[in-house]
């Protein structure tokens, strides 16, 4: 189970079909740098009180605190690259916009 420090949801449209993915970030310390990860695609969302559990196609689970849905430096650069490279296919959305059960 992955527990990122911050996260956002990306909506990816390909040939009219929408997929949602978690872009997750971890803040590094003195000896290691920041880290980010993009999940394989959300298949199921569970509301766990203070957090969401995002289940992915690969079987991974991201435990994301509700108050941590934000862009910090650890994902800002890659998010900008993704949005610039695919402006018509990818956008950042809120978790409320996900239509996955």
C-alpha cells in the first residue's frame, strides 16, 4: 500500500474514453530527493473517513489523506510536463469528478 504525502487525480481521455489516475508525491529528506509516481489507473475508490483508498489496475492501493489533495514541489514539475505534452487529453480533476465505483 502506498501512502503519498500529497496527490492529485488526472483525467485522461483517449478515443472518447476516460481513465483516472493518481499522481502521487513523497517529500524527500536530507539524503534523498522528492519522489513521484503515477498509478496504473483507478478501478475502485473507497472512502475511509479521513482518507481515500484508490485501487489500481495493477493491484496497487494508494491510501491518500483527504487533506493532502494538492500540488507540491514534488509533483509540480512532472504535472506541468504532462499537461503541456497532452493538453487535449489530460486534465487535473477533483476526486468528486471520478465516476468509478
